[in-house]
C-alpha cells in the first residue's frame, strides 16, 4: 500500500466504499468511538446520569475512582480494569461493567446505516454494548452474533448466537459452520454484555484478558477459521478507533498476520483530527486515514 500520508483535505472515496459494502467486500471494524455518535460536544459522562456510553477514558476514571487506584499511575483502561479485578474480584468487575452496558443507549447514525446496507456484512466490533444488534432488530434484518469468551470454563470455545435461535451455543472457533452470504455476522471480538443473562457476559478488558486473547490468537484459537478468507481478501474500514486503544493494537496484531496477501487491498480509517503520530501509525499498517467526524462520514456515505 502507499507509504504516503493522506492529506486531510482529501475526501474519502465514498462511492467506492459504499459500492463495496453493497457487494459484501468491506469489513467495518467498530471501535469505542463508533458508539458515541451524536454525543454533544463537551458532555461529561457520569454513571446513572448520562444518556450515552462512556469513552474508554471515562470508564477508566470511573473504575479507578471506585478502587482508589494509585493517583500517580496513568489511567489506562486495561491497567485500571486489571487493578479493579485484583482488588474486588472478577465477578465484581463484571457486575460493574454490566451495570453500565446493560442499558438501551440511543442508536447512532452509523449503526442504523450499517443495518440498512442491502447485503450480508461481516462486522467486527470490539465494543461491549449491543447498539449494532439493536439497529438490525429495528430494521427487521437477520444477523448472527459470534462472541469471544473470557469464561475459563468454556476453554477456547466461542459463543454463537444464530439469528433463529433463542440462546447462544458453545462452538470451537475452527468448527464454526456459518454461511457469510446468508445473513450479516457480527463478530464481537472482545466479548459483549448479554442483555438476557448476566452469566453469559464476556469482557476482554484487563491486561490479563488481552494477554490471553493474544495467546489464543497465536494458537489460531481466537479468530474463527471461517473468517480467515474474508480477512485476507476484503477491505477494512476502521471506525471509532484511536492510537490509545488497546483494542486497536490487538486487532492490528491479528491483521498483520495476513499483511502479505493483503498488500494490494486498500483499507481506510475515519478519525477526526489525527495527530502526526497517529497518521504515521495508520500509514505503517497500510491504512489510509481521513480526517472526518464519524457522523459527517456516515451522512455523506448515506447519500450514495
């Protein structure tokens, strides 16, 4: 891919991206910023008061405040969650996360747009919320959900919620038998809240969780084998990520494994006001970054 940083004045190739989405040839990757669309500028998140999801920084600040996290340490979410886990136990951490994510937050224009694309998509999200699922429900569109599990009792198994099933079932990631041409598949790479059953909540959030995920990835027991071909042949569209996200670094670690075959396939990131360091970061991973607000990008894409 090009080694030149994309000038922020250039517009994303909206029509090309939209047409490739309609052909099931783009994989949207949704980061934490993807769930914050429509949030008012300057809005402060506070549990029990805010009508929006927290940013990673706000969630880290909240968890740190509950456990007297050392004030001289940086508020990195994975580090803070690790500390919370050590101090209170995993059950308490999961309960606190559930109390935040088990809520009907308003859908964003991005989630609604993706649910309207007239094609079966493979959508990868590192978010714990259920905004993308509810958007598909609102549009009456079928979808399957594949969820990475952090439950030690499940071993390396994934949870697979089929569109016509009442509950998810456990499945070996290399034996996941689904048809990517039949219905949209939402891959929740770092777990998710289960709105119906708390015991099925899964969160890749602590430092140990990320280490375990990477270890499973090395053994080819994290990402389902059925995703290997689309991960190598489809365009990637990164939405709502920044350089500070552990999630992004883990995702790109997986993608690097397919870098040789993906060399001629363009990928894009939409990020508002990326720093020179972030532009260089995207560039080194073969991703063209465009300086756009996510809501503005979706609005333009919707007119195609």
